[in-house]
C-alpha cells in the first residue's frame, strides 16, 4: 500500500508526534508498504509538480526526525519557518499527497490531529485515515465533555469543576474543593500546563499556568495513588499497564525522558481490579463510540477505588509507548500492531 504517516503540526505535542510518526513509518516499511512521513503543517516543497509519482521516492520525500527535546516545542518559531506563510493549517501538498495515499496513518497528538477536525476534513476530502472518527475524537479531546460520558457509562472519574478565563476566580474557596487539587487545561495533553496544587499561593500560579495554554481549565480533586492505562483495540481491552514516575507525577518530562518512569505490563494488580479497569475502558470506548483504537487512563487510590482520567484517541505509538507495550504483552509486535490498525481502519 501507499501510506502517508501524518505527524508534527502545531500542537504542544509536536515533537512527540514526529517521534511516533518516525517509528510508525519504519514499522510500516518493514511490512512492505511505501510510506512517506509528512509534517501536516510544514508540508512538502512548494509546487504541485513536485509530487507526481512521489511514493516511488517515499524515503527521500519523508521528513527527518531528531527525537524529543526535554521541553515543549517553540511553536511560533515553527509557524514562521513555513515558506508560504499561508494561514491554511495544511502545509503545501499535504492534502494532495494524502489523497494519493491508500490510507493516512494519523501519528498526530494534541489539538489539531486529536480533536477531530482533521478527521472531519478528511471525511469531506474522501481521505481514509487510521483511528477514531471526528466525533469521538472531539469528545475525548474535551475533558469536561468526556467526563460526562464516563459518568453516563457508570465509570467513576475525579470530582471537579471547570473555569473559563473570563470567569477566573482566584480565591480557592470559591471552587468548593479541598486541597490538594489538580489544575489543568481542558483540552491539553502530555501533562502540559498541569499542576498539582497544595496551597492557595500555588493555586494562583497554577491558574496562570493553565490559562496560558487555554481559555478553559479543569480543577479537580487530587487522587493520590497509582496510575494505569488500558489500550482498547476493536472494543477489546488489552492488558493493563502501570506507570510509576520515579520522581514527582507523570509530567511532560517523565512521559518522554527514557528511564524516568517504571512501566509494568501486565500491571501487578488483583485480578478483579484488572478486570474492572478493563471493563471500564471498554465501557467508555463503547459509550463514546471509539471503534478502532484508543487508550484509557486511570488512577487507583489506596482503597482500590478507580477513577477514569481521560481517553487518548491518538495515543503515543513508539515501540516503547504504552499501547504498543500492552500489545507486546499479548504477543503483538510493533509492526504487527501498526499493520493491524491500518487493516481495522480500512
Ligand atoms: N485528578 C487528578 N489527581 C491526581 N493526578 C492527576 C489528576 N489529574 C491529572 N493528574 C496527573 O496529571 C497527568 C496529566 O493529566 P491528564 O488529565 O491525563 O492530562 P493530559 O491530557 O495532559 O495527559 C496525569 O497522568 C496524572 O499524573
Ligand atoms: Mg493523560
């Protein structure tokens, strides 16, 4: 098949996405496909003639990827580096190349990519893509709305409130919550802008931080405990994985710096807890209508009460990412997993 792996873009998770894209590209090439790794925002060259027969030189046409720096990318700099300086999100030749592919593997994370807008645009362009459609993507991107679906499915999640920038209240008492709490952007990802708050003063700083990314934020009860994730493919849960950061919580650095978190799969949990977490993950996928794949994140407190945190509709897909580790635990190699997601989506 001729496949475009679409990555990069303009979200804070840009670098993570390029790394995912690079790994997926290599895996799909191993499976015998002609694969182009394409940056959705920067695109490919400037003129249309450049792309005739492009899949014949898929390797030269692909972007090169350096790895994930420890800090989030400078998006203004990326924006200004695009030659055409157009305000169209799709870079030069992106739509044309995606239309030439048999399918587009979405290796995007965060914002445009995970929020359903690209999926909706592709539906209208007649472009096939991997993963959840536009509506499921949009629901999961908005944590406030996603939590309503969790509750409807009978799946517990942390108590909390949302706050708009225009209604910002700096007095913690107004939230009706108790400390410690968690402040986070409503539609963010990769823990960017997330703070664990232990005092009034930290609370104000956390509001500044979260509002610097978005106009709507969530303030939640802090669940002290262990952190887990459950991949769901074709509505069936994979083994549970536990993520235990060595220092602090599961922030951007701990997510992407090798060796900063201990990941155990299958997680060491009583069987009934595992089963329940898997059932919750399937219920959530069912309720939101996630038909290909997704990853559902949970917290578990010391009394084995679980809380669904969020659903990632385009989870990280490097061989050491969580979902690929879970697939490996049932004997599915990374290239097999990528191939399976292509087949499912087609
Ligand atoms: N209510 C909470 N209680 C405890 N920890 C939380 C809570 N919400 C988020 N966290 C921590 O912050 C991390 C990121 O939060 P999450 O809601 O998953 O947003 P993101 O989309 O940025 O991954 C989680 O993996 C967890 O470690
Ligand atoms: Mg998360």
